[in-house]
C-alpha cells in the first residue's frame, strides 16, 4: 500500500513538473516561434497540441485517482468544449478574448483543426503519463 502511495505522489510530482514545462514551451513557441522561422503550422498547431497536453496534465492533477484513459477522455471533452465555446459570442466575452489571458485560455477563432491538435497533444500526454507507465510495469 505504501509503495502505491509513493508511486502516486511521485507521478503527481512528475505531472506537475511536466505541466510547468509544457506551459513554458507553449508560451515560448507562441512568442518566439515565428522569430526563429518556424513554419506557421508548427507554431499554430504545435501550440494547440501543447494546450491539449496542458489540459490533460491539469485534469490528471485534479483527478489523480482516475485511470489515465479516463483522464484522457475528460481532457478531450474539456478541450473540445472550450473550442465549441468559441462559437458563443457576447460583447464582454469577445472583449475578454481580445486580451492576452483570454486568447491563451479561450482562444479567439473556432477551428476543427485545433480539435485534432488537442487530441494529438492529449494522446501524447497519455502515452508518456508516469501513472500509466507505472501501472503497466506493475502488471
């Protein structure tokens, strides 16, 4: 029992560290991606994939007892819901979306391609999730 708890807390620390790295990478990609001549597709959809990864890691930190597959499903639901929320417009919400925080959290323009990028980011996070790898190695 103690080993399982130590593995869980170790996995949570790794998830937290990964979350911080992903946030820094996402901000750096959006801020400096074009300056270092990265292609538009890499900057735009790489940032979206990192955003999906961030959602997975946030859900994993909040719902630590869930299985990684369940976390991935919840993260995909959240990411797609946020994307669909971009179709809803009110003056105050559109004004918030024009701010840096609003653009980073909610985005500005609806895109089906973003949903694919989110799914790729979530799948990548699931594939390297330390809790999933620990469960596979125990069985």
